[in-house]
């Protein structure tokens, strides 16, 4: 990972990890960062959200994976 970009923020560790694992299943490396004292105070994530980082080169593909547009038919 050369240049990291925040792709999204989450108030729930579960939501952040689900998004991260979904991207990883498509071959995109991710990094989660949070300030919840090592998981001891998860309620802090409401104020200091969990950040999902991806490589700058993967931003467009990752956004398409997490937010697929509905096909118009």
C-alpha cells in the first residue's frame, strides 16, 4: 500500500469489518483504524469513527464494489 485514502467511516466495528472483508474478497487490500482503546471502549466509535483505508489506485474499484449502481433496464 503506497498512498492510503480513507474510503469510508463507520460507527460499528462489525460494519467496518464487513466492508473490509468484502473488498478483500475482491483482491483489494484494506486497513481499518480506530481509537477505541483496543476494543475496550467500543462506544467511543460513535464519536471517533472507524476509518477504512484503501490504496489510492484501488479507490474507484472499491467504491464500485461497496456501492454498486443498479442497472437500468
